């Protein structure tokens, strides 16, 4: 049976290992620092590509909702809410862009 003190020490070591950032984790497993940074950057680019793809999917969905609404189809409340929030954002962008142009 383990003593309470050794159990606490093991728990703290586990927390320290879990607290590594993605960069620290990559650095500790790489053969060289330059390889580690390259891997870290590659992973970041992959993440960004996935985020861009997901945003493009959402954009296509919103465009489909707008087209369906223009064609007289009934949309559910969630779909209408998404269209409304998109229109609010577009309006805000236009207003702030014109305010910047006036100043």
C-alpha cells in the first residue's frame, strides 16, 4: 500500500505532465528543435485548414437557408435565427466600415 505522501507526489507529477502545451509536447518528442517547430507549425496549419473548411460549410448552409427563404420555403426557428444573426453581423460590418471611412 502506498503512503499518502507518495500518492500526492505521483499525482503532482501527473498534473505537471498533463500541463504541457502543444509546443512543449512537440519539443520533448522531437529529434531537434527545428524539427519540433516545423511539426508544431504544420499542426497549426492543419488546424487552421479544418477551421476554414468548417466556416466554409457554415457559409454554404447559410446561403442555402437564404435561398430557401427567398423561394418561400418555411424555415425552422433555429435556421431563421442563424440568418438573422448573420444579417446583424453584416450590418455591423457595413456600419463600422463606413464609420471608419468617415473619420
